[in-house]
C-alpha cells in the first residue's frame, strides 16, 4: 500500500510539472523560513540547502575532514505550483539515526537508503537518504523537526569574505579530469553529470538533486590531497570503475543505492585516498573514462 501511495504521489507531481507555471517563479522564502536556513536556486528548478556538520571533528587516517569533503548534509527541493518533492542526504552519528528516522517517517518522508560512505572515520558517521512529496514548506518543516533530533547546526553560518585558498594545482587537476571545479570552503569540488537522463517516478532528477558524480579534493600538504565522493553508475559500469580505482591506489569504501525507483537503475560507489593530488586525479580520470558522462 505504501508503495502504491508513493507511486500515486509521483504521478500526481509529474502531472503538475506538465500543467503548471514554470517552477522558476516559485517563492522559496516559505521553505527558508520553515528551515530557518536559506538555500541556493540551481538549474533544473532545484532549491538546494546545504548543512555542513561543522559540529563534528571527524578524522580518517590522520586527516581531519572538513565538512565540504564528506560531512555535508543537503536538502534538495523541486517544485511546480503548490506541489513539490524533496530528496537529500543527512550526515548523522550512530546515536542520531533512529531519532531522526522516527520524525521523518512520522512526517510522511520516506527513507530510501541508510549506509556508510567512509571507513575507519572517528567518530563514525552514517548517511540517510530520503524522499518526500507535498507542499515544499511543509516538507521543510518535517525536515527541521527531524534535524532537531540531531546536533546538526541549523543557524546560518556567518558569511565568509572568501573561501580559504586551495593549496593545490587546481588548473592541472581540472585539465586531467576534463571538468571545472569549485572552491567549496577550501575543498576543490566537482559535480559531473551523467550523459543519460535520470528519472524517478517519471520526473527528471537533475544533477543538483544528487544524480551527479561527486569528486572532492581536500589539500593535506606537500601537493597531497584527501579525496572522496561518489561515482554514479549503471550496473555494467560498476566493476570496471571499481577495478580502475583500486588499480590506481584509490580505496572503494561503499557501494549501494540512494534512490528506490530511478531509471536507469543506479549504483553509488564511494571512495577514499590521501596521496599526491595529480596522481589521484589521473586515477580518477581512468575511472571516469569507464562512465557514460557528459563531456
């Protein structure tokens, strides 16, 4: 029954997408007010709110992980008229998982995945993916109530004059990967779209909703960087990418789903390494060459 209700919600929202005014006209202020935190409007009619776990001091193999590297929760809203959907990923400690899950389920938001992204990190973190349909402001209110069961900082951070510099040859890394990165709080961040159209419940899932290949470089000194993120893969790509990463000294730390009924069926492969940044970029490029991605 729950699956049927979910399918009906997807179909109703998809119908709204084809019959309503452009979502670009949507006023996201009610969502920001419900969350107590503003977001960013992205291509594909997406309103994305990032919530870094700056309260956590997480280390892995002697590296203190910055929130933009691997500790960034996000909430991605898509809207058309009065209907909307939300998808995202919450970074949680083990003791926060069940209290947060309880509030999400009670508020009508479905859990689509729960898993690790990293290995050996202390404290250990879990990642909870979710999806919900309805009025975006009401969905935001449910998420706010759930997040209050965790120690996730909800107050907007003080605006920084500029992000800290990235002590890496970013131009060389970008050239190797064939993609443009961004300075996300001192981390060189890439979000690379797949070439194929990704849908869920008949709706297009743009890169801002979590369908892109994520690659993050955090400088660790002397030209080295810690890297992590996830490859978004079809079944036939999984083992070629896994082998390419391992052959280039990059550890595969997780392989799982993030969504429930996406087309094509996708698998998310997380990875970790801390080594010469250009060497790692070359290894990642070898793996990217196994993926059907936008050029």
